[in-house]
C-alpha cells in the first residue's frame, strides 16, 4: 500500500481503519474472520491476500486442516456459481437458447401442412 500511502494518504488511512474495525474479536473471533478472508481471497484470486490471511489465520490459531477446509468452501462456492449463473430470473438460459434454435428449425414456407 506504499503507493496509496504516498498518493492518497487519507484513503490509505481509511482503509487501515476499515481493516482495524473488522479484524478484531467481536461476534466472530479473529481466527474465523481470517478463515473467511482466506476463502474470500481464493475467490478473488489474490495470491498476496491468500498468503497474508493464511499467515494471520495460523497466528490466530488456525490449523492447516482448517485453512484447507476454508479453501474447499471457496472452491464449492466457485463451482456452484458456474452452475447457477445459467438460471437467470428463474429461467435456464440454455432452455431459451435451445428454444430459439428449435424455432429457427421450423420451415415456414413449403414444409408445413
């Protein structure tokens, strides 16, 4: 964040305050928050974030198994999102695509009775 610190110090400070307001014991403990951050970092594909939050999770008491499980949750959400995105507004996009193809296959000139 040195670039941001240099160019926009107020913004960098606000980001630090945001981090400090979130990563403290509250309704969720620090370990749980860091495990959520690991999973979120995987989904955001931020290797730096994965490294930092994994180290912080370990410092907060997380095991390798807990980190692996947090990553597996992210993996599940990512996989599920690839299935679910085709259902737009309760209608499967492929049903619409193939229905369109079906309509185009109909001949409207000489083949119909």
